[in-house]
């Protein structure tokens, strides 16, 4: 009963929010084994894996060329600039439990390695560098 109540409350909370589909201006979106992220953006940075009610957006890549953004004031299609693609990819790397998925020969392995070599994944659920 509690699960049904929580589901109904979450559904009501996000039903009036916008839904935007982003395509990358350049590059591709990464997908981790924890793809759907409720994020909270503020002046002090971005935190992920927050409660839906505390989130400012919910992001979900569903392929290398498309990402859904829920709880946004915009509805429709949009193009993510390169710095936003990089930021969203860093979020996927940070949120990954064990795996980040990418297409073979996409060049994204260099993106993942570079981020990890720069000290990424230092604070799980924390604050990746803002774009």
C-alpha cells in the first residue's frame, strides 16, 4: 500500500512538469547502470540522487543521441550545447554503480578515462564540476 501511495504522489508531483528531449550539439550521451537521475541544481553546485520532491530536474539518457529531461519548465525538443553534454556525461559517470555504457569506436572511452584521471567519482552523490 505504501508503494502505491508513493507512486501516486510522485506521479502527481511530476504530472504538470514539462518534458524535454535533448539531442547533443556535438558528441554523444553516456549511459550508466544508474541512468535516471533526480538532480538538484543550486548556486553551490549540482547534487544527484535526491528525492523527486527535492529535485530541480530528472534526467534520463535513452541512447547516445537522446536524453529526457523531466520537471523542466520547457517542453519539446532541444539541442544540448557541448558543455551541457559534458556535464550530463559526468553525472552519468559519477552515478554509475559499476558500469558506464558507450558505443564501440565512439571515442567516449577517452571522455570517461579523462574524467576519472582528473579525480572523478571522488564524492558519490556529490557535486561534479559545473559547466
